[in-house]
């Protein structure tokens, strides 16, 4: 292979200072040092997550149960959207490779084209992760319930729509006999969820945010089943109440008990519908930390792309800045493979 032989550099030149012993630039070496230290940070976080999960006494959330929604289509699509996010991020890594390859050929238009594609993929991923966070925080339609025996259960089934509230005791805003219907200025389902969480629903009567009290007209829930996630006096972790009538009775008894905190919706740093409190804390920190890296990578890509458009790197005679940016972007993609595996698949 004439013309492709490696350049031989003597030992004194390599290790004598004033140049990299690996025949690479100072900038690339520093980027590698940064990536190694960042990898250790993510590694430590994932190890801590694994140890916490191993020592937890409660049932750990299952990915396909927790992340089963698609934008505009609702529930029933386990891990589909997360898989789409992952696919787009991996494709963006491919487009970054093509941008670097175009830079090696001094193809300015090619670099711009593939960097723009990478930026679009990055924005899609960041936006999708924001949507996933919103869905995770908001929670399911049923929430997690504390049954009479003290056990905790998640609920599966079809949630019956809230049709209207009929006021029988006036508050600061609504008058007696007023009927609040769906499609008005109030989101009935959200008002109902909030009231249930705060213990403001009792015997199918609801206390609204203005203090008025109303009768609830709601369609029946369908195909309900309870999956026990924490031991109680009667049920233990792993038990499934798949009889609809019994599951509906147990659930409705909790909802209509008028006791605050027996139904938990969504997740935050203090409570978690999907499982142990630590799960939500690790999820927010690790996926948020990775999301910050992706967002930073998108901003860096935009800055470098503007430099490419202005011809800065073409005038230098090389596109090494694009290559260094590519190293960071590939690292971010690789880390997501591990985060995806730990949180969604295992």
C-alpha cells in the first residue's frame, strides 16, 4: 500500500517534550482527558444506582410499565418513544461521523450539512427528554394507591372520563346548581386528580379549589387490575388483583376515603408513584445530568457550525475543531446507551 505507510518518529523526538508522544494535538489530548474523567463520573453514578437498587426492599419499577406513552396517542406503547429517542441520538452520531469525514476531505458544504443534521437530532432528543420528564412528573391516570392493609399498588386499566361536577354547596367562584362540564376552562380530570391526592374526594363528592362542593359524574373505569409493589397485611409484593370488580372496589374505596396521601400521582424528589423514592431521585439526577451534556453538545455544535459557515476552519487548512466536537458528541451518545440500559431495560 504505497503512500499509506505510518510516519516513523524516533524515541528522542517522541518523549523529548514540545510535542505529543502520540502524534496528536494538545486539544485532542485534553478532550480525551475530559471524557475519561466524565466517564468516571457517570460510572460512579450508575454504580451507586445499581447498589441502591440491589439493596432496596421494595419492588423496583419496570421500564415498560413506567414509560408506556406516546405524544398525542396516550398509553399502551411500552418503551416505544424511548426507543425512538435512542435511535435518533444514535443516528445523530452517524451524521457527526459524516461531518468529520467531510472535514477530512475539506468539503465545507458537507460539514455544514451533516452538522446541521446532528444539531436537529440533538434538539429532538432534548425535547423528547423534556417530554418524558413531564410525563414522569405528571404520573399515570390512576396513580399508586395505599390499600387498607397498608400495601402499595399500581393500577392498570382504562380510566373513565370525568363528565361534569354539579355544585351543591357554593364556594368563592361557583354557585349552587352550577354544572361544570368538560371542555370548559377547567380541566376536570386534573381537578379530580388533585382533589384525590389532597383527600378532597369522599363518597363520590369533591371539594373544588374554590371551596365549593360538588357531585361527581364520571364514567366507570374499565379492565382494572392492581399490581402490588409493597408488602402489606394481606397482599405482598408481586401479587396481582386481576379481577376487575375486586380491583375497582379496592381502588374506589381508597379514592373515596377522603384521606390525603393515599393516592400518589407522578414523581418528585419526595414521593414516587412508580416505586421507591430513590428511583425518582436517581432518575432525575442521572438523566438530567446526561440531558445537560446533550444540550451542551448541541450548543457547542451550533457554535462550531457557525465557524464552519464563516470559513474559519477552512482557512486554517483543517477541521480539527469539528473532530474534537465529534469526540464529545460520540461520548454523550455512548453514555446514553448505558443510561438507557440501566433505567429502561434492566
